[in-house]
């Protein structure tokens, strides 16, 4: 009896020891992808479950993307999400684990006509940090030549700027913008009609790792997540009309 108990305890200790802690940066609050300080959100759950499949125990860090990229370079965290090879940061990049559908959006009453990315150069723009690198060369050229282009860490502030009329156009993922409407509804009039301009291809995101071995393990965990059907089930929980 004692021997059986000892074997069981050793097995549990072995399993615990095998779970390597993975320190991952997630950026700031951007529901429904990431709920800052909470273990939920479409992006958080996909990364956490893929890491779990790979034998990692995930520890999340929340900070602006510029700071997270600096932390990765310094070796203060193991990985960062919502990035790709265009970020300019040396890392081992995973397979694509999620894509965002970024759009340009303005108050409909302004009557703007946006047909291509270059058209954005005529307006004041607010978007997310590192967008100038992550959204392709045409967007980068527009950003460099537009003195009224700005990037901010706060997702929710873009909703305030948009509905208050203090910015011409916001560029961001439609699901994030729509989700955050409910959080600013007591501050600005979110019932105002919006004009959405679908001028961007999907932005494909990867996890950037300091170590290639961590990247390889994560990719295998991501493959298992897709094959098991759990990836699709997580996506369905965060579907928005």
C-alpha cells in the first residue's frame, strides 16, 4: 500500500516538474482577444492551450507592445504574442495562431471616401503600437509621410477619440472596436453611425520566442489544438454578431 502511494506521489511530482513555466507577454486590454489581468479571451486561450499541449505552464504579462518587445530583447520574458516577422525584433516566430481583420473606421457623417491605404495620408489617424511595421510596406509609407499619424497603447482611447470627433480615422480590428463600445458608452455617443473601410488584408500573427526549442514545442502544441477541434471551440465562444 505504501509503495503504491509512493509511486503515485513520485508520478505527480514528475509531472509537475515537467511543466516548464513560459513567461508570455500579451499586450494591454483588447477584448475579446485579451482581458488584461484575467485568464480569458480568444487570443489568450488559444496561446494558453497550445502552450499547455506543449508541456508549458503559462504565466502572462500585460504591457504596451513597445515595452514587451523591449522585454523580449532583454530576456525578461520568453515570448510575445500578436507579432510577426515584420516587427523588426529578432525572435523565433511560431506558425500563425490567429489573424486580425483590421479596418479603417470614421464617423459616417464626415462622408470620407477611402479606397486604398494611401488615402489615409489625408487624415489624422490613430492606431495601435507597431502598426507601422506589422501592417505592411504600403501602410508604413503612409505612416512615415503623415504628420497626423499616431500610435497608442490604449485600445479604448481610440474609441473615445473616434466618437468624440477628435480624430478623423481609427485603424484597428473591428471586433475590438465594437466590443469596447460598451465600455465608453457612458462617455461618448456610440450610437453614431460609422463608415467602415475594408482596405486591409487579414493581419497574420505569430508568437515570437527567444528560444527556437520553445517555438518548436509551441508549434506542435498548436497543431494538436487544431487537430483536436478545441481551437474551433474556443473561436466559437468568442463569435460576435
